[in-house]
């Protein structure tokens, strides 16, 4: 196929040999299957901010580091340079998270290069060697649901032990590879220790997993892994080999009305986004 303009410079640099086909077009990027020497990889082209449906909410960008104070001031003022710097920081966040998580042994696509707003990474495949399907497109048995749910909780814990919370984890950004689930789409990943909203995002990620897999294995709907994981993390007792129970005893206390309202708003926004994704798939 004719290479997209955004991939032309990578072809000229010898990073890509040929573009095979478009794999998907998502809310934040377009992904192509490409050939790089003897390997088949994927190239993720980030969309411009004006073309994305996923907002760079302040909750996600809170406490993210920038190169210098000039960039920070420009981003705060919303100048043209600031918007460009913010866009670059948004894109590099996924690259940084991928390298960090891959080094920690988390099941994410292996990153290979990042050039001109294009991320080259491993093409995750199924047992036939084809591009792996999203979890949302797969029908599971109850046994498979329990197994994949357990595997993904292990990855969530491993991510948190590496200091990262996905922030937008759901069945729409998990691929089912030949050897199990692989987590993708990380530009909204947050620093667990440096972001005040990390706990809320972690709980939402884990709840999304529970609700999806609970469709196939209803007993999972009675679990409370999110609160258990975060409590262990806060107490410094969470490790990659920690055995989880799915049970957590809530302590009675004053209700944080603001947090409750935010949770409701998040749930509404997530449901609206889910409906849009379902319409796109259909």
C-alpha cells in the first residue's frame, strides 16, 4: 500500500522497509503493520490533539516532568509552544511507560523506536501469527475468564510495583495474544506515587477488569481486588508475588462527597466512551 506521509521519513531513514496495511484507527492514533528487515512490527502514528477524542485531562498530566521550566511555563499559559510541548510530552509518556514496564517484565508490546511522532513496536499476534484481537472481540468460557482475569491482576500489580498505573485499562486496550493477554495504549499512564488521582484510576482499572470478566464468570463480580491492591501498596506490602484474596474490609468513616461525585462522573464518561467504541466497532 502507499505509505502514509507520517511514515515516509521513517522509510527514508531505513527504520521501515514497507507498509503492509492499516491495522486500526483509534481515539488517539492510527496503527499500521510494517516490515522492518525480517520482522513484522506495528507503527503507531499519534493523531494531532485536535483530531483526538481522548482529552488530555489534568488528572492524567498532573506532576508529569517536562524538559525545562520554559516548557512548563509555556504549557501552563497555553501558548502555541506550550501546546506543542504538551503534545510531545503526551506522546513520549507512552514511550517512557512502555520501556519502563517492559524492563519490569510487564506484558506490553516491546518498543523498538520512537521517531517523528511515530512509535515502532512489537506486533502482538495470536496462535495463527495474525494480529491479536482485542479482548472485547473475544467470547470466553468461565474458566478462560477467571484465568485471564488472574493474569491481568498480576500485570496490574507488576505495573504498580514499577510505579505505574495504566489509567484507562479496559477490554478495549488489552490484546489476547497466543500466550495470554497483553496490555496496550499507555499515553495516559500515571506515576503511582506522584499523581494524586492514581488510587482512583487504579481502582477504576481493576473494576473495569472485574466487570468485563464478570460477564463470563459472575463470581468475579463479588471480588474487591482494587482496594486490596492499593491498600497493600500504600502500606509498602505489595510485591510482584503477593498472593491476593479479592477481599477487603472497608473501614467506616466520613464520606468524601467530592470523590463520590468524581467517581460518578468518571463512570458516566466511561460508559459514554464505551458506547462510542461499540458503535465504531459495529
